[in-house]
C-alpha cells in the first residue's frame, strides 16, 4: 500500500526538487503540494520541468495531519510552528530547515531566538533519544543516514541536515578521530539555488555572473551544526561559505591537522571503511578530486582526501548537489528509512554530466 505524503514549501527550490523525485516514487503518493504566496498557481508555471495539472495548495493543517508523512521545505520560522503542530498530531515529519537541527540552547545561540518547542529539539549526546516515551514527544533525529541510520529508521521526526554540513560531515566524520581538536577549517562553495527562490539583490545574474565572493563568516549558522554533529570532541571549527556562479552544486574543502603517525593509507582506509557499503557516497582515488557537475540531479556525494605530509594536514573535499544530498534527495532518503522502505527508492539516478 502506498504511503500518502505532502510537501509544505513545494514552490521553493527544495520543495520543487522533492516534487520531481516523488513523481517517480512507486510507494509514495504525493497528495499535497502546499505553498504560501504561490498557493493557487499551477506548479508548471514556476517549474517547467514539472508538467501536469498540479496546482499549489494552501497550507491546511487539518489536511496535512491526515497524511503519513509531511516534508517541510519552508524557512525555519514556519518550520518551527508546523513541525511542532504536525508532531503533536502524530504525523511523521522531515524538516528541511534549520528549525530542529540543534539542541535548544545552541539554536538560541546560532539563530538568535528562543526555541518554542525545546522538548522536540535533538539531543546530540543521545541522537534519536525519545522524549517521555510518547512517540509524538520524540525528539528530532539529525537526518544524516550515513551517521545515524539506526536512529532515523522508524523515527517520527527527522531534521534534514543543512547543505554545507551534509558535505562537511561526510568529508570529516570518518577521520574525525585522527584530527587534532581546534585544527579544523572548512571552506564551502555553493551555487545560487542554495539561497532559495526568493529574489535578492546579491543573487541577480549581473551580480553573480563571473563573480566569486565569501559571505557570513565567521558565524554562518551551519558552523554550529557542523560542530554539533562532528563525531568526537574537535572543538570549534572555522567555516567560510562562498557563492559561486552556478545554479546547483556544492563543494566543501576541509583541512585538519592529523595526529602524529597518521599516514595517507590510514586516511584512505578510514574513508573506504565508512563508505564502501554506502549506496550514495563514493570515495575517489587519492589525487582525484570531486566535480560538482558530476552530482547534478543525484543524491550522490563524492569524497576525496590527500595528506599533505609536509605540513601534517589532511585535505578532504566533498561534492554534492545542494538540492540533492544537500536537501531534497537526503530528505527522501530519510523518509524511505522512516517508513521502512528500501532506502534508495526513487534515488538511484546518477548525476547529469556534462
Ligand atoms: N536551497 C537549498 O539548497 C537548501 C539546502 C538545504 C536546506 N535548505 C532549507 O530548506 C528550506 C527551503 O529552502 P528553499 O531553498 O527551497 O527555499 P525557497 O526557495 O525560498 O522556498 C521557500 C518555500 O517556503 C514557502 N513558505 C515561505 N513562508 C511560508 C510560510 N509562512 N508558510 C508556509 N510556507 C512558506 C514558500 O512559499 P511561496 O513561495 O509560495 O511563498 C516556498 O515554497 C529552508 O529552510 C532552507 O534553509 C535549502
């Protein structure tokens, strides 16, 4: 029997990518494609790659709570409210925003506001820990399946990781126990779809085209997320994102000082041990570097590491599609796990290249 699902924020980039993926899912019926300002508009009027008769729905909580699972592809403000309301009604939720990725105290620090539902925020000490035994009070699970698959499977509430943290954590987690605390620096670069569909001055073609710039350093919200979910205790990390003149794609380059005695072979072995059985993460041969374009439209991640023995630092790069493994693809991977379906269902397409 098919599961009935809906999307809130279907008119945004992440939501529309979910519509594209869900149209091909054999076990999920997409019943609601809700939007805010765009409610009532034909989906195809905004997304010509999604032909058909669908029209963006209004956000109707009563209708949403009748579904088996709802994806929230909304800014963190609406997600804070909708996530709590849907969970109260017992509806499964995958939230693509940053509303439930951090413990309440860390959320206040990085988002500058009190969390309205601290009891639903994740507990990084016990990812996946239940609240008071009531399923609807279960804390959100951080939805990076390669680290927390067991906790995500069957969970009611999953906080989908941010796009930069997805790539940075996939790059660093396997070798975290070999890195010296305080030594990690991450450089991230994302295409403009990472900023969403809303019009903004800095995203105009004439501003972005043939340009490259950093932004939001040193306090981008994803810094706190990376520090929270990086295994072990590596302390503070430095993270600087950059805006790149391309539509899709994200690359992180992470640097860290390795413990004495760590060899290039140790680093390769750690990456292969972590990912050789993973369906979506591929380790490239040392000296081969990931291309964002190779992942376009897919849920894949390409990881590659080199050890700079001269300075004792490892350099790990990871490329993803920010709308794929960085958002909608990963959200669907999580939903498959939550509903007990094959994890890779409707996600096996390889990237489009060139
Ligand atoms: N873009 C990425 O690469 C990416 C990656 C990872 C995570 N995320 C996160 O995913 C979420 C969606 O991102 P996006 O890039 O898809 O954003 P977006 O393109 O700006 O879309 C936002 C969506 O939220 C809807 N919305 C806005 N206010 C709402 C409200 N009060 N109630 C209900 N719906 C509302 C919008 O509807 P209308 O357009 O109809 O007003 C639109 O569908 C964000 O939290 C973002 O941080 C994005």
